[in-house]
């Protein structure tokens, strides 16, 4: 069965206005909602006197915006860009005293403009290494094939 979206304020106002003298079935046909939906909206209106939905429903956020921006999450990434989300989650959980998942940390970092790309691994050839490699190449360029047959090369 398909889940329907929440009723809009306009629909709720229409339900309230049409309630005067009409049956629930007629109102449901006009609005395009079920009789049960119309009945619940009218009951809530009689109980609270409000048509708008009640704010504060649902699970509360574990981390507020101050916690997200300050040293708990983003500061750790600025210090060490290669730190993993589970490690940040563990340290944040210890600091806050509440459990924070790695997925929550990832969401915070994505919201702050960070992404989960990993730097490509490539050999670091500094100035010293460049000079040493060039020197090695010049010294060994004229070596005979027999010399190179006895050399074992590795990738490390």
C-alpha cells in the first residue's frame, strides 16, 4: 500500500470549513483523502484548536549546529584530513556523553562541504630523491646486460 503525504494547511482549512453541515464522506471526496484522515484532522482541531501540525515531532537531532561546527567534528578534520568517520564518532561520543554514529558524522561533514574522496597514492619524489635517482641513472647507464640480469627489481 502506498504511503500518502501529509495533508497541507490548505487541505486542513478546507476540511474545517466543509465540516459545517456535511458528512465525512462528502468532505473526503472533495478533499481527496480518506474518511479516517478527515476524522483525525477534525478530532485534533476540536482537541487543540489548531490546524497546523504540531512542531517537535520525531526524533531530536543528536548534534546541534554549534557542536557540528566547533572542534568536535570539523576541527578534527581540519587537523587531520585523513581521519575516519568512525574515529571522529568515537571521540565525539566520549565528549558529548551520547552515542553518535559514523553515519551522522559523515552527514555533518558532507553538509560542511567535505567529501569522502581518498587521495591517490603516488610516489613522493622530492628534490633530494630526484638528484639521487638522476645520479644513479647516470652511473648505471653504461652497465652491460649481464649486470642487469643479476639485479632483482621490486616495487617497494
